[in-house]
C-alpha cells in the first residue's frame, strides 16, 4: 500500500510508534510489577522522558519539511477496505511534542506531590495510560481509530478525575465528566458515520487534505454532492453539529462545559495535564483535523459560541474563591478563544494559542498545587478545619513561597497576555484577526471582537485578584487562628524544576525573537492558512488598547484587594449572584434537565411496571386460565370419551366372553337359539 520510504522516514515512523508505546509499556510494567512500589513513578517518568526526546526529533524532521503517511490494510467488510496507519504532518508532530513535553514536568512533579498517597502506583498507571491514549490519538490517520483513542482519553480522564474514589465529590465529578462527554461522543460518532456514508473512507488524508474529497464535494440544490453520491444537505449540517458536540464536550464549550470545574476533584497534577495538553486540547485538535468540513456559516456559528463561552467563563472566574476552580474557568475561557479563532478563520493562531496556553496553564496549576499542598500542611499540623483551596485562607505567601510566587506571576502575566510573554503573542494574534474578520463581515460582527477584548480585561482582573489574594497582603490564617505554627516552603527540586522549566516556556523567546509582533512567530508559518496573512492597522491599535486597559484593570484590582478601596461593586447585586452561581447553568441543568430526565425515567418505569408488566402478567394469567380450561376439557371430556369407549368395549368384551365358556351343550344351545332367531326374523321380513 505504501511506496518504498527512505530509511530516515522509516526510522521516524518507528520513533513515532515508540513515543506512543513507551507510556503504555510503563502502564503495563507498573500494573504487573510495581503495584506497591515507589519505582512506578520513575518508570512512568523515564518512559515519558524518552517519548519527549523522540517527539522533539520527529518534530525537527517533519515540521515544514515533509508529511509522512503510511497505512496498511486492516480488514475487509464486503467491498469496503479499511486501513490503519500513521499520519505525521505539522499538526500531528506539534501535538505529539506538546503532549509529551508538557507531560514530562507533570510526571516529575507528581513523584513528589503524590509520594504519601496510598494510591501512588495506581496514579502513575492511570497517568501513563492517559498519555498513551492522547499520543496515539494525534497520529492516527483514520477517523475510526481517532475515535477509538478519543474514547480512551475520556476513559482515562474518568479514572484520574475520580482517583480518590472514597470521596463522594470525586465520584460525582468523574461521573458528570463521563456522562457529558458521552453526549459529545455520540455526536462525533454520528458525524463519522455520515462522512463514511458520503465518502466511503475513514482516511483523514483523503478526506481533509487540500484538494481532498471534502474540498471537492459541493452543495447544490439542497444536495450534498460527492462524485456519484448525493445526499440531502441536512446530513452535512448534522455532521458538523456532531463534530461540534464532540468538541464542546472535550474542550468544555457552552453548553457542555459544566464538567470541567467539577473535575478539580482529582489531584492537582492531573488537573495540570488535563487542562494543558491532553483532554481539553483534544477538542481543538479535532477541529484542526476536520476544519475543511465547515462552511462559512458554520464557522461563524463556531466563532459566536466560542466567544460567548470565553466571556461567560471569565465572568464566572471573577467571583470564585476556590483556587483551582478559578483556573478551571480560566481554561474554559481560553478554550473559547481557540474555538472562536477557528471560527473566524484564524486556524494557525488558534493552534498557536493552544500551545502557549498549554505551558502557562500547566505552570499555574502546578504552582497552585504547591500552594494547596503547603496550606494542607498547615491544616494538618494545627488540626484546623479549613479548605486548603479557598483563597480566603491564603495571603502573604510570596515571602514563604518565593519561587512559587515568581512562577505564578509569570504564568499569570502570560494568561493575561501582557508583552514579553508567549500568551501576548497568541492572544493578540487572535484579537487582531478577529477585528479584521469583523471589518470584512460587517458592523454587527464587530460585537464579537469587542466582547473578546472585554473578556481579556476580565481575565486581567481575575488573575490579578488571584495573585493579590494568594501572595500579597498579610497571611490570613494567623489572624483567623492565632498561635498556629507555620512551616512551609517551595518544596524540593521535584517541585521547583517543573515550575522553572515551564516558566521559561511562558516567555516570548521560545516562539518569537520579536516580543511585540505575533506575525514573527515561527509556529504560525507551519500552516498554509496563515502564509497569505498580511499586516494591517489593527496590529498596532488592538495590542496597545487591550494591554493599556488590562494594566488599568490590574491596578483597579490592586486598589480593591491591597489598598482596600471602597470603590467596588456590591457583592449582593444581581450581577455578582449570576457570576458567583456560575450563571445558574448547573442549577438549571439539575432542576430542569436532570429532574425532567428523572421524571421521565419514573414515568417510563411506571409504564414498564404497570402497563407493560401488567399486560405481560395479564397474558400470563389469561394463559394460565386458558390452560386450566384446556386441562379440564382434556381431563373430563377428551379423557372421559376415551374412558367411556374403553369401558364400552370392555363391557361388550365381557358380555361376549360369556358365550365362550368351553361347554359343548352351551354351544349347541347357542346355535339353536341363533337358528330360531334367524328363522323368526326371516318369517317376519318375508311377511
């Protein structure tokens, strides 16, 4: 099926297989040999380290150099030939490198963070399996195999979110994540079936490449036409809706976003990986894979939903007090930026933001883990009844945790998108292209980039609020609990090294030597959709306006939380309640959707028990009654007739037997009697 490949390409394919297989091998080894050993952590870490090195080598060989695609016949069903293979293009190797490189500091960090946990080995088993699933998904060349590993990613996240299964909240969280993602997966599976029905292939290259089957299909007279196959246009819409459901569930977009904040019940290191480069990144990656399927109207819908999600999540993050929950809503907001960017045609910039976001969000979660870990030590040492994740219990930690403070500050500035950070380059790229897109579409569409800019300022406020309340001012716990002992620090090298490495990756030099111009980033030019981009006036206006106002908003947060300014909005007003209660979306789901489902379930259960079971029971009783009648008829009528016949024959036989007694004179008498009877009858008949 494949042409002879050069030796280096064959080696690259083997390297890609090794990148995927190594975490799976670590999972198997830990499962079989290190179920109760601390060596399991280092086995998994070594595996992901080698995977990272190989992924970087693959990246240098493929990025902007060539595409490597090999496939082999898998099996045949009727006239359909199904293939399995590996696709290494710019998108694949970008994600391959991102997932493995982000997973490495998470593994190192986890060896310290989880060292005292009873489920240490089980944690690394799950973590290795999670990495294996995500790495395999990004290099698959078939939609059906992509879907298989897409499901494994969801299953792995289910195990990790509910890792502490003895906690009720963790169990509820992983069930919620699993159920919501099943809704998205049904949509994705439906879309894959429709695409196979239309094009008779699962091959991603044949379907979505430039000039491929999707590009050559047309929509005309209400029909979706591909070669000799014509189907109603509604199926194209359903396929796009199915893809969006898959994206919305995995990447936590409205209305399927509510699982992600609850997923914080898992270990913080798991949150770092899920939010940075694995599960939530899978949705945006999927959009990148199937991007040619969407027409302009569908892309505009994506842009609107993404922009609304970004704004909504940012408003919710403003008032949350749980440290990890603030970061979770930040993730939803940034993912909204990425989906919006895909919708406005900023394909390359969306993936650029996916990469930069992975580094600073992983950094922020790992730093949050250090903070939470230290507050938990204070809680345990002093027998306090406090929530270690509540920022109200923090304050003044920059003196106790200096490295954690500096790295959090770098990650926070990158999240806001201030100059000299990688987040500035990618976020400004999205906003600039959003204004340019709206200018060409019409005035009403200008609402979208304006709302995205407002979201950026909201981000500046809640990030400033988080940093100020956690690291500045005086520590709240000694004030609330006088006399407590506080012995905390940044931790050992396994905490510090990941934070330092990720901090360096959050700065601009990794992506561009020009800290103020996103168009100079090497990553953007890895995708053909960006090569024709031209600079415009928005390149100057948007960054200046957005960043100046972001600094103003940060100063406003400083006046509130440090200077204790009274110029602050009421915390009892309608807007505050909407934000604090997360727009009441979860409450709406629980009271309307969940209750409706429960009521419907009860109704169906009643119908099943009373009507269907009642009908079945009636049939049973009717059958038993009819069987009873049949039994009585058989026993008394049928058997009675047979018994009567038998009795009659027996009586006749008994009567006839009397004539056979063996006496000669009796036989003579009988013969004489018979002759007389015959004679009499003859005379009577004759006369």
